[in-house]
């Protein structure tokens, strides 16, 4: 039981390049989330999904797209990376809402030069 | 969900109990009090949560005041590995989980 797995762990991009971050969970959780964390700051929600085939915007969605084609996977895409997107990205999942804790992955450290 | 207020930092001697306070004076009846922690560079780790009653698990205890306007997370015997940022969050599920700045706990040998 791996929990929440994020790939890759590290990536360096040049400005304008694109990439996809993959999040996979093996807990049959309905809800999945993408957060970013900048140095010295708390986590900010980018996008989330309340079930397979659904996505919704969080606090800071601009510059990102997401897809949830399979229940166990939640993909975060950067179409044209910018230095402002240099951050650590965390994926999380939960079984439900309210009385259901979020389980987090160990993050993807992205640097855009 | 209700805003929470935590001290920015605290110190605790190794082996002693760490008591981390949190104020959530505007919490509503359907909001749970959640605690997470983040050890340097790792993903946030769920610790405990509760609605009205005090809760205990293998990691910590959560004490919620009767009026639910504040709570305390207790780590009974803090170790160096408990050094982390601790987040207190009021969460109902009506909106996604939002993290504040938390309390940076330093456990000192």
C-alpha cells in the first residue's frame, strides 16, 4: 500500500517548456488535490477533483491544467512554464469531505529557469 | 471555513510534553478541528482531528474546549523528530482544505 505517489520527484524546466506531474493513489479515494508551496509559505490549492472526470479551480489555478481520467490518477500540467511556477508541488487525496483526513505525497520539486 | 490563529513559533525540551494552542473563535458546528504537521521538505502528515470531544491516538491528543473556540494539540513526550511546522485547520468539507502559516515547533535536546 504505497498511499500517494508523485512523479517525478525533481525537475528542471526552461521557461516556455511544458510538463505533466503525475499523482497516483491506491486507497480508492474519491477526492484529489494539487497544492503548491513556495519557500517559507504555507500550501496553496491549485486545482482539485471531487471524482473521476471532474476538476475544479482552487486558489491559484492560473497557468495550470488538470485531468482526472482515472479515479486513481490526477495529472497537473504546465503548458508554458514560467519562473513564477518554481515551487514544490504536493498532491493529496481523501476518501470523503469533512470527517476525512487528506493524505499527502512527498512532493515534486520544480525549478523553472 | 473558520480562520484559525496559532503562535508562529514555540520551543519544547526533548522528553517534555509539547502543547500547541490554536484559536478558532468563529468555528461553526459542522467544522472539524484538524492538525497536520510538515517536517522539513516532506509532504504534510495528518496527526489527528475532532469535532467536539477530546481525541487521542498513537501520535497525539487533541483537547477541544467546551465552547469549541480553541483547542490544544499535545505531543506527550516530544522528540527531536517532532520538530516541524504544525497546522491547525477548521474544516467542514464545504470548501477545500486551506493551510495557514502554522506553528514552527522546535524540540531542543
